[in-house]
């Protein structure tokens, strides 16, 4: 569920969708590497104050979705 933030007179939801692709789109992500990459992503998100909402690992790329408390300009 989307967490809406507000500040008079606007409301916003700030989400990041990043695609991580290895060089030459090698199909090596699925399997053992998938769990290792998941742990690394969770650790990095924690370091940068990003809430990892969801993520999908495919054989040749990863789609993590994150939330960070950002404010409109």
C-alpha cells in the first residue's frame, strides 16, 4: 500500500524503481546469487535510509522498488 505524505497544499508518494543489469546481461542472477544479492540490497538500502518495498529477480536483471522520505521542490 502506498504511504502518502503531505504538506499543505500538496500530497506525494516518492518511490524509486531501479533496474540492475550485469554486463552483457549474463543469466547468472537466479539461484544462489539471488539470495546473496537480496541480502546486499537490503543492507545497502538500510545504509542509505531507503525502505525496500519489493523486488523481483529475473535471470538477467533485478527490479528493486524503494521508498524514501523525499519532499517536493
